[in-house]
């Protein structure tokens, strides 16, 4: 695969491709330094009452991670956090979770800089509001933000792909926190360092490291409010006015005529189908890979609709690899190192004698 040159026209093509496929990746995969505010007495009692002390083991990394999932899903909170990375603007977010008056869970994620970007998740519908595009909804139970979904929602067993290690206690923003390390078993994916608040069980800080051990991205919580009073924010929220779920991405389930010959340890195929990309109208064959923590999307489409050059590029933690053989274009996108994405792309093989 040809490496991307430093010429301006190549760089502009890179930015367009990364932006486009980063959007498609997030929509396909879904079916800040200030002192952290101390939770109120009400919030501490609320969270403590949810912890099952009979099963929680403070000496187990897995127990801490499970506590994070449970308390994220069962607490009413408002969290302000910032995402920072090298050569990128620091981005502040506001994340709320609570219940509506009818006790149905609802989440809101807002980007606090710029013209505005917001997501609202309620009753299996994820509504997205972004500048320059009409609001729309897709199927989704949670907002899709910078924090990996597996850490705060799913609670997947990561033991096949990662070592999850307890690293002891430390202070983060003047609060005691438990440190957890999550490391790829075969060193093909990024590693993570989490700090979990000992009082609430929620995330205070998250560092992501590249294959060389250099800091790639950091999420830092700067304000944490855990209280049932957060529910008042949603009391007058009109969910009936949220956009209906889009039906334009009709999917055709069938076995694909190609497969990935290489997958990192613990990664497997979650689904495969043929669907139309919402923004462009292009038809693509699609495969979703996952190790429980990281999702990787593989797209194969007709070469006539492909970009003009093979590309290998990363923006922050996201890699995009695009490779054309004259007949089809193979694109791999996900929060993985470029070298791993490239290895997956180059391993795509035809498993049927029929022409594409």
C-alpha cells in the first residue's frame, strides 16, 4: 500500500476520507484541570446503596470494572470532561444521565465548544444533532462518546483479548481512585489506564497509549455531580419531538463472498450485511469486528466508486486504511493502530469463485 505523501492535495483527501469513514464507523457500530466536585450526601448514599457488597471484591480488577458498569447505568449524574490529544484541540463535553418522569432512562451528550453537537438516547433511539445536517435518529440504547462503550455500558468479558490488572490507589483531582490497566494480549491494539472514583465507582480519568507506550489520548473529568436532582433537567424534555429512526439504511443479510484472513487475538465477526451508506447512497458490503472493547468496521465496495489512491492514515486514535485492487475497494476503520488496520485490510480474501 502506498503511504500518504506530504502534498496538500493528498492531505485534503486524507481529511475527507477520515471524516467520512469516522462518521460511518460510529453510526454502523451502534445497533476537564479543575477539582472534581464532591458528590452531595444524597448522591453518596444513592451510589453506595447500589453497590452489592456481597459480590464486590476490592482486590479484583474485574469487580472494579463491573462496579463501573453498574453504577454508570444505575446512577443519575452530570459529568463534565475534556478530551485532549497531541496536535488536537482540547474538547469539553457534558454528559448527563437520568430518568424521565415515567422512569424511562435517558442520556444526553453535548460538545461544549463550537456551533454545537448533541446526542440524546431514549428508549432504544439515539438522536443526533450536528451542524450542517438535518437531525436524525438511529437505533441505539446509549450515546456514542469518546469513552469506550465496553467500559461504561456492556461490561464484556475482555479476558480473551486483554489483560485487566489492578494497579493500586492514587489521587485524581483530589479524590481517591483505583487504578486499572487494560493491555492487549498480542500487542496489536492500544492499552488503557483507568482511574475509578472509590466513592461513586464512576470514571475519573482515562489514558490511552499507543504501541510504543506513548500517551495518545486522555479523558479527564473536571466536574462530577451524582444526584437524583439531575432528573429535574429531563422533567420538561420533549422526547416526542425527537426525530424518528431512519429507515434508509435497509440491510440485506447474506453471507459475504470474502473474509478477513487475519484477526487480532480475541477479535471476532459480530455481523455482516449489505447496506446503503446514509450520506452518500453508496452500496457497500460490511463486516463488523469486535473484541468486546474495540469495534472495527470493514467495507468492500465497487472500485468505480472508490477514492483515487490507497491510503493509510490516522487521526488521533482512529485509523483508516483504504486499498483498491482495481475491482473493489477495501476500507478498514476503527480505534486501532494503523499497522493493525493495514494487516486486516491486506488479509481480505475472496472465498467464492464468483465475480464481485
